[in-house]
C-alpha cells in the first residue's frame, strides 16, 4: 500500500478541499470487457436523458461543475470534463476505448463529474505527497513536452517530481498502460465538491473494475481532508 499524505501548505491553501485516494491491485487490464462496454453505453444513454436540452449555463449550475469551474477560472481555463460531458450528452459522442482501467474511471467521471487521475503504481517512486505548485515548477506532460506549471495549483508528487496537476493533468511517467495491474486513482475535489460525492465516485469506479477483475484487491480507499467537517 502506498504512503500518501498532504503538506501543510496544501491544507492551508485549500482548507475545504478533499483528495480521494483509491488503490487497487490484482487487476487484468489486457482483455476486452463486453460488460464494461455495456456499462459505457448505459452511461451515455443516462447522460443524454439527464441533460437533454441543457445549455452551458445549465451545466455550470450543477454544484460539482460550478465548483470545478470556479477553480479553473482562477487559471483562465475551462474544466475539461464539462466539455467531455457536453460532447456525450448533447453531441452524441461515445466514450472512448483506451484500456479497461482508464475506461472504468472515465465512465464514472462523466457520470459523477469528479476529476480523477489514474496512475500505474509500479511507475511511481517513493511516498506520494499532495502539495501546491510553486513559481518555476515543471513537469513533463503525457505528450512528452516539458511544461512550466502555474503556481497555486493542486499537485501530486513522488520522488521523481510532479506526477499530476489539476490544470495540466498527468505526467508521462506514471499513466496507466495495458500492463498495469496495480492502480492508484486520485480524485481532486476543490471547495464545493463534497467528500460523500468522492466516495460515491469511487464506488462506481470499483464496480466498473469488478466487471473485468472480480477479485481485485482494494489496498486503500481514503479521503484526505484539511477540514475534517467537510461533508
């Protein structure tokens, strides 16, 4: 089981935020999963029914969506899950086929709106820390390009440096691959996204994973909160 903690700086900067941690092992991420494909089609249909006739402002009025929109606005960015949900619900697009572990997360993410990154535990180095980016911080993006990170963003670090930020996503060292059998999902929930919403989200991810790895082992399912009273 990974060691994961938050820094004092994160707790002081984001006193009402929550970081959700879901770690599972013993997974087969290599084979096609018809049951998960069926779940994806069901979620697509549910989103189209739920959000029929929605405008951008209607989406932004949803509590979780509004919370992420406020966070992203500080960096002059748009919450990318908003755009993904719009494309599925209003434009008829389908959920992509990447790998079962990626699809299990993304299928839950567009349903719950909880921003979550997935990492291959075997590619992480040392203890994991949730921190706040500083001026001059850098990471290598999934496309292989180095990027200077904006300050004051929530970030995840290991001994090799920054693995993920809310604004720029994951690095190119630790993403899930077909060979991944031990996975870490990290949910980033800024002020306005409740701990209970993250817990529900993780239950959906785990249920999706058990469609193709029934005997997967939950190594940990933890909520890291600066404010213990966050709901």
